C-alpha cells in the first residue's frame, strides 16, 4: 500500500511540475508576443509621424516657392505696366504739342491776308516740322525705355558678380590662414581618445547627436505607452 501511495504522490508531483512548466512557458510566450506588438505599434507610430512631418515640410516649401513666384510675376507685371504708362503719357504729350502747333499755324494763316501761295507753303512747312518732331519724340521715348532696361540688367549682373567675388575672397582667406603643410600630430593626439576621424579632411566624426526637446518628449511618451501596454497585458 505504501508503495502505491508513493507512486501516486510522485505522479501527482510530476503532473504539477509539468503544468507549471507549461504555464510558465505559455506566459513567457505571451509576454514576448506582447512586447513585439507594442514595439511594432510604437515603430509604426514613429514612421507615421515622420512621414507626416516630411509631407508637411514639403507642402510648406511648395507653398513658399509658389508665393515667391507669384510675387516675382506681380513685380514684373507692375514694372511692365509702369513702362507702358510712361511711354503712353509721352506719346500723348507729343500729340498735344503737335495739335497746338497745327492750331497756331492755322490761326496765323487765317490772319494773314496775303497771297494764297505763301499761306500754303507755310502750312506745308509747319506740317512737316510737326511730323518730324513727333517722330523724334517717339524715338527718344523708346531709347529711354531701352536704356532703363539695360541699366536694370547691368545692376543685377553687378550684384551677382559682387557676391561671387565675396565668396572667392572668403575662400582665399581661409586658405591663407592655414599656410604650409598640414600638421598630422594634431590629429594623432585626438585619435588617441578613441574617436573616429575622416580620412579626407581629418575632422572628427560625431557619432552621437544631441537630442532636442521634441526628441526627449517623444522618448518619454514612448516609454509611458510601453509601460501602459505592459501593465494592461
């Protein structure tokens, strides 16, 4: 009887151990699955946020470029309108002068009661003078508008050349500040501190970047979310 009792006890203990082991394994699997799920959800959220920020930046840049183009076009159209108005006002002034001259010539011809031949000759001469003066004024206005356009183009070219010269001067100054051969000992001293340097420029490569306030807030929110998910599961 005692032997049977021992067998039953041993069997029950083995069964309990098996149940416990299976339950612990299932719990571990569940915990691992939950961790994977929460990490995947966090990654997806981060990816969505990054894509949204990139889209917003792209939209902002596109809107800024569109506004700049519209402003340039509006300024160009305004300049063209001003030029046209100046030319039109010049033409109107010339026409008024020609009319006044023709009226004065007609009045002088009517007042003079001398021969018809002399009056006709004076009228023809005044008409030729008015036509020549109008053509000269038209040509002068066109020449002035062309000169203005050329002056504007020359000013723009001068500004661009000045900018290029300044950039070249800065480059030359930087090159002149470091004359002679490069001292390799400076870079070797810094390399002893277990830091990476570029083989081309010899400058130190920054392996760690400083986190901004937005990055820190994002990390805190992510940690809180993970804790909440783990606690609920």
